[in-house]
């Protein structure tokens, strides 16, 4: 059978058949002097024209290289066009160093002689790679190359068609059915043509005068010339690797592709994914033998850790990203990583794999360009040795990125002394910012949470995770109901905020801390010398971005809110989910919780008269009187809506209700059901609104009746009837003012009365209702306290904290202090 392409060449030259030529071959690694062929030029002359050719060289041929005229006579003696082929020339020069200078002169004369004839050609094969060359080899490589290039033209396989022809002849016996080949090439060509704006112009650009059909056919022909390889697979070695001093263009490429094809054939039986063409993404980089060949041709064994870490290792980042990929996108990140390796590791100055190149190398009918872009960006974001270059470039190198250093620093962070304190401080700052209600952070036990009537935000420790049913919810419910061993007076005032399950917050904080440590080490000069300047320049931005991501995660993580609920069916808690949020909003995190409570009708800023009437306890409807202590407790135990500050709100609203006549206020209940004092439709001082059992809020009807009832008249003494003729009864004398002389008429002197002494516990609550109101009848009343109690250990600290909170709630923390120690 004929050689493909020869018929076209003959037609172009105007020949009906290939001319018959005399061929002489010199293979340097096989040639040795022998009788009749003592020198290379004698051997070649004998092959071309037998003894006559040797005779034309002259008598000195055994010791002296022939001149150009002698060589011309040899060509003429051949009686036909001549073709002389040289291979392994350097091997001959190295083995026969005593003939090196003579051979150099022979090559020089031969090239000149060939230019003088129209019926001859010489092809001299010289290695392009300097792998394992000695200094002697390199010296003679340069000498021979200079001589040959004076008059000769380099014949290098520069396009994918020529490379493909060589590779296919060496590696394949059969390329498969013509129909399948044509269908595959047409499908790929059409895909590329339709996306030509996103692909490298050198692959898809055609003459502007060409029709669309001709442009598609041009693309199809390029794919057909490389089949079963993708054009990018074969051309990458010419486009990007040929400048490498170690790269052996023919042998190196064949060695790689031979293993490549072998493993691709094996994978066709073991993996679900089968590619119509052999692409850069199918390179078996997970095979140690193949990696060795690739790195040997690159001359960069230091890339091995990069390949292991980011592309093909058992725990590579690409493998982790590919865990959920399937179908046509299976292993897309590994394929992108492989393409980045081949496209960015050559000898070119711009060692970058650009997105258009990756799209062309990996795109196919079921994999669009956007999928390749997304995979490349995702891999770069996770990788330790792949970095982004410019707007659309990627490259892999043996130098790790800052992400690798950050990962190492992250692994060295101590959980107890570094991560947890930073995590808690971050959460505390987030909840403190813009807060306007009391906050309790990370309580270790129930006594550390004050029992206060004011709405209090309790922020759970970051180690706690919310669960609908489990120990965390049970613990929160228990600590909300009880404080230590006793019941809480104000369980409804506690609002818990708990983190959602997962490690996202922990991971983002450790990531931030690692970047901070790297930034500190770079600032101190410990790091930086071995890293890309662009990486070092981005450190400040990376630290800021990591901190912002951690802050955002506090908002995104602390989304579960739990409050007291007396309904046993709910386990004692009402739970709501805040949903997604981010720290860039104008609202504070504390305000976000309050807003959510209001939107769920679980919290109000104030309370209206109608609400109180609707929720008036049925047991108190008949009497129409609701003790303020009970009223206040209803707002604190979850019976009624929560108020941010119940005492302040109720005090203000009761004064308003009484003045408007919506309700009445009474104090000092008597045995007959009346009261010592009643206020209705009149101003009442805020100091009269005391949340005690002996002060009552009255329904409007009850207050109106009490106000309209006449005051009972005091019983007047009935004088005895006079007795006829008897003496007149004595008249009562006017009473004298105590302490004054009845006869002098002087005014009584003013006295200061002090009440002091120890009070037994059983009457403490009655002091406010019995003793203090009586003292208010005088002037300049001053009340001070001197209370002493003994407590031990942590209980003492918790008690002092509660006392200070109570004084703050009462608004007297500036006048009354808590001491101890």
C-alpha cells in the first residue's frame, strides 16, 4: 500500500510517479569502520555508486574528507537522484573522537555539494534535547548544527497533523472504522465552531471570506488529522514543551503517549466515563511510572508534591472536589488540573494555561465551557500549588501558594488556648455591637444567669449546637425554669440564642487565625522570601476577607432562638429560626433577635388597655382587682406577651391608664373589700405604682363604683339626756398636743424619728406595705439599707452579680453598692 499524502505531493509536483533514487544511510550508533568502508564518506559513496563511487573520492579518501567536487562526481556516478540519510550523528562523533574533526569537514562539504545539484537531498537528524549530554556532546551538537543550518532547512513536525502522523504510525495498527472517526471529528468540530468566541483563535480562526461550511470543514480536518488524539493533546508538546532543554520531542512524546494510551485503554473497561478522543484531562497522572516519564521530560521532579497534593494524589484537592461529580462531569476537576499541568509547565516564557486553552482541551458536546471555567476556579481556590495569573490564567509550580502555608499554620493552632478564645471573643463582639438589652455570654451553669425581670439575651457557648430533641434543648429548658435548685421568678425574661449544627463557624475562625499568623510572620520577615510577590501583596486582603467571613458566619450560625413556654407539650420552650443573615446589614445582631421576636408576636415594646382587659384572669373578674405583683409576673413567666423592660413599661402605662380612666389603681385593701386609697381618672404619681401584692389595678367599672361610693361618716358620741333638776354633766376638755404645755400655748417642737433594729425574715415583705407608707406621712423621709448575708465560693460571686443586676433594674445602682470579699 502507498504512503498517505504521497499522491498529493506528486500531483502538486506534476509527476505521475515517484522518481527512483539511490539511497545511502548512515546510522552513527551502528557504524564502525570495516574493510571497504574505512570512513563514513567511503561507506556512503559505495552505497550510492559501488566501487565507481569510491574511486571518484580519490586516493586520499581513507585519510582526508572529500571536497565538494569529488562529492559531485560521486552523485553523478550514481546515475540517479541521490538521497543521503544521517541519524545518531553525535553518537558516532562521541565514539570515534579521532575522526570528529574530519567528519565535521565532511558534513560541511556535503551540504555545500548538495546545494550545487538539483538531483540530490540530504537529511541529517540531530537531537533537540540535551538530556544526559556531556560537554563534548553539547560542543559538537552546536558545531554540526551551525554547519548544517548555513545551507539547510530545519524539518520539524510543527503542526498537529505531522505530529499525529508520526505518533499514529508508531503507536496504532488500526484507527477504527472510518464512519466512527468521521462522526466524532464532525461532532467536535461543530462544538468548537459554535463556541469559537470562547476558544483560542489559532484553532478556530479561518479566512473571513470562507463560508461557514468551509470553516466547519477546516476544523473537522484538523480533528481528523489527530484522531484518536485531541489536537490540543498532541500540539501542547510543540506549542509549549519544545523549548525545554530536557524535552525529547520524538522519543519523549512517544514514551508518554504509549503509557497514556495503555492506561486509557485500561480505564475504558474499569470506569464508566469513556472519551471519544484522548484529551489532556485523561492523562494517567495517578500512575507513578507515567508521572516519572512526564517529570523527566519536564526536567522538574520538584513538581511531584504539587501533582500529589492538587491533582492526582489519594487525598488531592481535585479528588475531593470530584467526590460528587457524575456523568459527563465526572472527575472534571482532576481533568482540569491535568490540563493546567501540561499547558503551564513548558519552556515558554509565559508559563500559563489560559481559560480558552483549557476550554478547547477539555470541552466536548456534553461538557460546556462554563463547566470548565467553574472547575478551574474551584480547583485554584482549594489548591496549594495552582495559582491564578491575570484574569484568565492558571499555572502550577513547585512553590506552594500562601494557601499551603495557611493550611500548615491552621493545623498547628491549639484548640483550647487559641481557637476557642478567639471564637468566643468574635461571638461576643458580634452580639455586643449595637445591643440595648442585657446579655449573658456562654453560661457554664444556671446560677451564672441572673434572675432579672428585664429581657436578657443568653448567648450559648459556640460548642453548643441546637437540636430539636436532645441534651442541649433539655439543658436550656432546665436552666430557664430553675436557677440552681430553686425556681426562677422571671423565666420568661430569658431569650436564648444557639448556634446551628456544623463546623462552619469553627472552620472559618481557624482559617482567619491562620491568615493572621501568616501575616504576622511575613511582617516579621520569617516568611515571604520563597513566595510569589503577588501572594504576599494579597495577605492583608486575605486576612480582612477571612475575618469578614468569620463575622458573617456568626450571623449565619446563631439562628436558633429559644424562650420559656409553659406548655409542657413544647418541652418548656418556644423555638424560632431566624433564617439567613449577614453582618453587612445595618441591623445589629441583638436587634435582629428582637425584631424576630416581635414579628412572631413573642415580644412587644408596650401594652394596651384592650390587651389587659382581654387577658384579665377569670378568677379576678368578679373582684375587678388584679394585684400588680401578679400582673407583672404574668409578663415574666410567659402567660402574657414579653416586654423588653416590664417594670418601666407597666409603670408608665398604668399611670397613663389611670389618668385616662381606662383602669383604676388602689392600695391598702381593707377587710370590707374597699381600699385605703383609690385613683381613677386623675393623675397618679409613678411612685404609687408599686409591684406589690397590696397594690391593685382595677377594672374601669370597679374603680368607678369605688370612687362614687360615699365616704362613711365617723360615729359622733351621743350625749346623755339631761336629768330634771340634776347637775349639768361635765363638758369634755379640749385635747392638748403631746409634748406641749397646755397652759403656755407655745407651738410643738419638730422631731426627727428614726426606726432601727433587726427585722425577722417573716415580716420583710410587710415592711413595704405597712411601715413605709406610714412614714411617708412625715417630711424628708430617707430610707437606707444595710444588709448582710454570708455565702461561699462561686455562689457568693453569682449572688453579688444578681444583686448588682437588681439594683441596676431598680435604677439605684449609683446610690446603693454591693460589697464583699
